[in-house]
C-alpha cells in the first residue's frame, strides 16, 4: 500500500529520456515506483492529460533576505520550484559584524534592488558567522527547500572592514582568512562561493561593489578552499575586461580544484559576438579537463518600466523625480496634467542620475527601439513593430510622447526593455545557448530586482514558450526543457537526491496542465516588510506541487503544509 499514486500522467522524468504514460508512487518522502500500472494507495490522483515532472531546482535566486521572513518564497513557489539556491552574484548577509549590517543591506539594495527599508524591517540579524546564518534559516518552516552559497561581498567586508568598501587590494593575510572562512562555510553546508566583477553591480550611490576589482590572486586563493574540501562550485558574474586573462585563471582554478566553475553568460548589444567567444572558451577549457560552465537565462533579462517601477524612461528627468513618494494613483493623476506632461517631455535626462545606474540600465535614456509594449499575456519575444520607436514612426509622434501616453493612459501599463539577450531582436541566440552542452540554466533571480525585473516565472516560461507557444522560430522538446531545470541543475551542485523521478529519490513533483498553462502580466504588489513594493507574476496550470511527498500547492493555492527545509551540502540523503 503506497501513500500516494499519481495515475496515468505523461511522465517526463528529468533524465532527458522520452515521455511515457504511467503511474508514479510515493512512500513517505520518497518516490517508490515509476511506470506502468502500480498498486493501491491511500490517496490516488488521476493525472490523465497532465504532465508529471520533478520539481524545478532553481539555482540562481536572491532569497537571502526573503527566506528569513517568508515561509513560502513566492512567486517561485507558484511556479513549481521545489528547491531554490541563493548567495549568488557575490551578495549575501553572512558572515557579518554588527557594524557592517547596514553596508551589506546597501550592497543588496544596489546590486539586487531589494529596498533597504524592506531589509531593515525584515532581517533579524541573529547571526554572525555563515554557520550561524544557516542555523537561523534551518529553524524556520517553509514550503520549499532552500540552499545557500557563501558570497564574496560579505566575506570581504567581514575580513577587511572599511578597506573592502574602499576597494583596496586584499593582503596575503586577508586572502588566507577569507579562504579559511570559506572552508568553514563549506563544512557548514554551503554549496559554493560566488563573486562579482561587473559594472552592472553598484551601490545605491553609484559606487562599485567590494569585489569589482579583486585580483585574480585573491579569487584563486579563496577558490582553492573548494579543492581542499572537495565540495562546492565557484561562480562569478564578470564583464571579462581582459577575456584572455579572466578565462585563463578560471580554467586554472577549475583544473587545480577539480571543482565546477561557472560564470554568467548573456549576449550584449555592444558586443554581439561576445557570447559565442566565451562559449567557445568553455569548450576549450573542458578539452583541457577543466569543469567550466556558462550559466545562462531562458529568456531576455528585461526591465519592466511603468509608473511605480524602479525605473522608467522619465524617472531620470528632474520634474518626474518630484513625484517620488506619492502613491501610484496620485502619480498617474498628476502625470496626466498637460502642463506637467509638456515639462517632462521637454526635459533632458539628468546626467548625474544616469551615471549612477548600472551600465545596462543607462540604455533606457536613448534606445527607444528597445522599448516594447507588454501585453497580457506578456510577449517576451516581441517583433520590431511592437517597439516604441516603430509605433512613433507609424503615428507621426516622438517616441517620448508614445511612451509617456501609453504609461499614463490607464493603470497597469508597462514597457518591456530587454537589457540583455535580445541583440538580434529574437530568441535564436538563447535557443543556441539552451541547446549547448557547455551551459547551465539559471538566472531567474527570484527575490531580486523587486520593482524592475520579474524573472521568477522563468521555470514556467521554459515549458510555455519554448515547448508550446513560440512562433518566431523553432521550439524545443519538453524532455530537454524539463531536464535543464531538474537533473542538470541538481547534479551540477551535488543535489543528487532530487531532480529525477527515480525510485529512492525525494518525491518533489509537479503535476502540470500543459494545455492550460498561462503566465499573466506581472503586477506590482505591496507585500514586503515595511510595505515594500515588488513585482509578482501569477500563473495558471500547476495542478499540484509535492515537496518530499507532501502536497504543498494545489490549483495554485498553498495547502498550508510546510515540509521544506534548509539543505546543507554534504548532508544530502
């Protein structure tokens, strides 16, 4: 007698092999049997016409803070994510000394756009060491499993204090101490170490983050900890200022430590061939025996631009800035005043405000051909005809006027600005990356960029767009799309107890109405601590999600169950 049998679904088991019709049996927290007609159960679920997949393993989120105050970790939990990993991009909250808490919150606000007031209200700071932080996470019940990496920014500030914030070079003793603390974190259960060497990451006042100019000697020294422990992955977001040097030391690190090393990869408007060069370098490094991987996104990473968002085409103009602090309805009311409209449209963007923005976001002041009208359901592969520039040309108006009038005409209007991964104006480069063996799917950024980017729904988008709805190019097999965000992501980080529908593994399972799967237009809600604002994206089509054999969501509603836990590296059963 099984506890649960899911009967007659289309099973896509996460291994990449072909889909088949059959049953999946659950006993306790584990999968008991898969395939064919299985025996009786205390609860039987008719899955006829439904997809049965492993739960999604999302390895690039920023729930470092939200995991303290939110047991559900929405919106990722709505989209079938059963394991979320954070500590990415070099930002995090441990280790930390009391005098540096504010600095770490400012870094998270600047890099990942989680408002400082939200973090001030939501974080409990019941930790100092990374182990303390994991212990604090472990004490809290939750609806999904979480995992953490140790991040370079807090580590550097903990060891170097103000010298790290002033971007000073690390001394040999600093590197040795950061390495020692990384060893401690890995033993405590960290799944790796991450850092950032990009101009995209700035503090709220426009300064570079502590690790931006960290020397390769510092990163090799810290990274050597992974080899000594024999655990963890090394991850980085980099501008590759000197591609040859950067790739050389990354390859060296991977070979010397025999550990996975990954970096974030997208295409860029100013260098359309960059992603091809870097991906070729991945394969060259692998030919030398280095476990080097490019972590990629499943769609363009795009900024949502509207009233109440972190940015829009007019938010860097002085008269628009005078509306800061007003409610969204009041802002819209005033913006529809003809006199204010004329004044804003006649102003030039503030050079000072623009200079504070991350490098990609500075494009919002000039590239009207990259602004697209976002409908409902949202279109993340829009044609050129949907751009503000094209609409303006057709209607004989300026792009400024088109954008202004569209955003102020009615509520919940947004423009979509694909910051990266849309150089060609379609998804072909993304498709090539998704089908390349040198890549790992990530970059959902769940929990981050609260009022500007919402990519936490990417796990759903992978099936919806690439598996069903794409019109402007080839689609991809569902078996590949499931594998890319289950067994591949799980195996990369050593989460070998999940990611596949295999007897003996954790019963983390999604039941999906593939034909009824739908993503809604993102919406702004005020549900963060201190009334903070963020985008969420709702979804239809997840009939049920199971975590360790327990139904956590049914028909989009939380069941009340909280079987989730902190997963520690080295403690996976």
